[in-house]
């Protein structure tokens, strides 16, 4: 039996609605469902950015307010649904924090006259807000004063003895005289991690092209672990490196150096386990116990570009350009 649509809710002048909406789901906090949509006002008004807050079960408008932004580029609710983070375009470092009723709680500007914010991520506990920027730094704000707790840099030379450096090393099998180059095994290149103990460690750096838009520089990836213990970051002009920070000790703890460029990194929803892919036929897993490289048992043409964990943390969806694969993890893996 087909259900009839009994009511329709609409709003005017949505701004890139498919990309720039933010929803807080009910299972993540005890508040009602909320959705925000920011938009430009029409030509009869002052051409400012506006945010509309709706209750999802009734689609009633809770609040409609203007933001102090020049060109609003993104927004995201805190996991507890109490604070909305709003930030400006990359041309200006400007982050604002609003309550549900539209009050501006705090503003944060790290610097001026340079490319600004590139990525923003809340910690699962809502206690920290990580901001990645084009100056290759991550700044962590606390939820009480909204001031900087720590500032993490991403230097090209790692010389800290307290950081464990895992370096991926490829191993090509030796060919016998009977084997022809065109008849190699399907997965001819294997890899493993080696702990790099010789300091300092030089991290490969790619110089960005100043003539191209959106330069490959700055922090594009920010991800907190589900238990709030770790933060993973990636600096775009060091695409082979993945940085892991200890949130409690406010310092770096691990550096992963991959052979290929890091395409995606996502934490397990139930524990401190990070899954990484670099666009090849391998899945990389890190946990406090160590790091491992796993070959995907699929056709040689299958290359992993995206990763998505099952909510229970026992299955990983590996996505390629035209194929997908499910990776089932054993309980003690």
C-alpha cells in the first residue's frame, strides 16, 4: 500500500543544500532532532549568510539568524547537539560557535591575511573542536573557554624519540627462470610495516603549484577515535604521511609513512582501531598494539579508495571506483 504525502515543508533561497546541511541525529544525544540549512538572503536584504534551525519530527522552525561570516563555507553540530560550529571560506580564518537559540558563544581567529580553515572536526565527547588550516597546523579548542588547548604542527622532519614511526615497505617476490613477466601472481607486490628507529626521519614533501586553485597544502583530514583517545590528521603536501596524536597527553604518538598517497582513513566506531587505504589493493589497520597491511582477496584491478565501518565495528566496507568489498574482522584481530 502506497503512503500519501500529507504535508510539505519548504524554505526559500537554500544555498547548496545537498552539500552544506548539517543534521544531529537523535541517537547521538538526548535532545530532539535538529537540522540546519544556511542560505543567502534575497536581493532585498543585506546579502548576509543565515542559518535556519528546524525540529525534524515536526519541521517547526526553532530559530533563524544571521551569521557573522563573509562567505559561509561549512557548519557542523557538536555530537551532543548543543553547539553549532560555523566557519568562513578559505579566504579568511574565521570560526564562530552558536547555541541553538542563535546566540554567538565564541569566535576564533588564529591569524589574518592568509588562507584560513580547511577542515573542522568535533571530538565524540564534544569536549574538543579540532581545526585544520592551510598553515599546516591543527588547533584544538576546549568546550569551556573555547580557547586553544594545543597547537599541532606538521614538520617535514621527524626527530622526536617519543613518536613511533611505521614505514610501509614493499616486497616483490623473486621470479624463477620458468616464470614469465606476463604470468606473475595476481598480487605480486606485498607490503609490511617496519618500525623506523633511525632519527631524524625525512617525510616526503610535495611543493604545491601556486598557479592552481585549492593548493595541495594544509590539513584536509581530521578524525577523532570513538573513545576520544586519538586524533588522526593528514597534511596535503605530505600525502604519504598520517599523523596520530594522543588527545590526553596532547602530543604526537605515531607517524605512518605509506608508499602511496593516503586516500581515506576512518576509525572503528567501537575501539581505537584505524583503517587506512591508499588507492591500491590493500587495507591498512593500526591499533595501539601495532600496524598491519592486508591484501584484499579480489581481482587485481580492485583498488580501495574509500572506507566505511559497520556501526558494530566488525565489518569494513571497501569501495573502489566500480567495485566494493566487505572485510570481516575476527574478534581477536
